[in-house]
C-alpha cells in the first residue's frame, strides 16, 4: 500500500488487512517506516520486532502485525547466510550494523522487503501458508518504485552467492501474481497526479499494480441541479435569492420581512453553495483522471469522528462490500 503523504495510507492499509482477515483468515500487517502508526491505529503498545496478534476481524479472522527494523533484519540475514551468531551481536554493539544500513540505503530497502517476502513464503508443518495475506504499509508513492525495485539492482550487481539468490527470491515474490501494489489517493489534484505518475513508474518497472483506493470521500450536499444553481454564488438571479429567503423563513431562520435575518443569510449561503459546487466539479475532474488508469477503484468515506478503532472497522466493512478483499 502506497500513497502521497497525508492521504491516509496507513489507515487504509490497516483497513485492508482487517478486510482480508475476514471469515477466519490470517493477515500480517507490516510496517517499514518506523513510525509505529499501526500501533496507534489499533490502540496498542508499540510493535516489537516480532509478529504479534493485534486484532480480530469479522468472522473470527486475525490480524497480526510486524514493525520491521532494518538493523534486526540485517542480523537475521547475517545469521541465516553466514551463521555469525554472537559476532553479529558484537557488530551491532560497535555500531557496524547502523553504519552499514546508513551508508547503503539500498541495503536497508533490501532488508525490509526481504523480511516481508519471507513472511509471504513461510509455510506451516502441513505446507500451508502461515498467512493468507500480507499487507505492507510501504513508503510514499514518490519512493515506491525504487523501494520495491532495489532487489533487481542488487541481483544485477551481485552475480553469485547468497545476496544474489536472496534478491532474486524477493523479486520473484514482488513481480508475481500474488502481489499487487495498491495506491491511496484523495480527490485532489496533487495526490491524483502523484498516483498517475506512480502507476506509470510501477508499470514501467514491471511491478504489478492493483487498484486505486480513494480515501476521505465527502458525500455531496447538493444534487446536480442545485449545484448548478449554486455555482453563480452571491450573483445568483434575484428570483432565486427571494426564493431562498422565503425557504429560510419557512424553516424558522428569520422573518420574511425585507432586510430580515433570512435575507441576510442568503449571501453567505450562496457563497458556500458556490464553493461546494466548485469542489464537486474538481472532484469530477479528478475521478475522470483516475478512471483513465483503467484500474479497480474503491472509495472510502471521510471519517467525521476521526480515525478511531470503530472507524477502522467501518472502513474495513466498506472495502469488503466493494470486493477489495478478493
């Protein structure tokens, strides 16, 4: 899951994890940016570097979560391929691990994606996947192609050995039919443009694009006819102004006399109506841009009471109703 900053990417990733965990399924929700946003959403303590159950979904499914730490992932990697044991811990004490992941940011991305892909490939004793789905709250759209494609670069640089084989294994998962990169956006110009650019970059890199999730959608307050009338704003036809004043008066918002409260409310009401009509027109234009991507589109309403846990479950139900969990 990726998206421009401020689009609610982490919230949507969490809602999708809940939706995918429905009907007894198990989902792993992975965080890679170290912000502990998942813990805040689920109102739990900070996530450790281990998988932990954080929620029960509709139908008894489970959501587990993992906050991947690049240093710990590198220690796991060194132990897995080089059996360093205590030597790996010593490297961490002298700061070598942090030094390595700082001077080689590509290495950090390899470690983060590699840990997530390991969870995808893991099987239980019966040979079944441990998780039915893995959802990664990934970096923003501007960095997503580089983040997911870094293993391709590493595989090209390291022609042999465990690093080469690890990078190849990760890219097989990332470019497989099992994977989809979903993009979160708002019905605003900058997030939509970044989504359009992100889809083009992902497609050019051969990475599988899933759907577009339009977040924080506000219901229209006016139908098409009223929006058209309101577009004129305070300059509306005098007959419309008179009709509005009479309607306000009938609603108990001031007397019908000339210059009364109802008449004084007409101008600010029409001004707000014009602003709303302009927003509806902008959103229609942005929806058209999204439709041109020819991808599945899912919409999530704005949570007027804030992003609490109940709202998260509500978003999850909305995604299930729209089939995003299939």
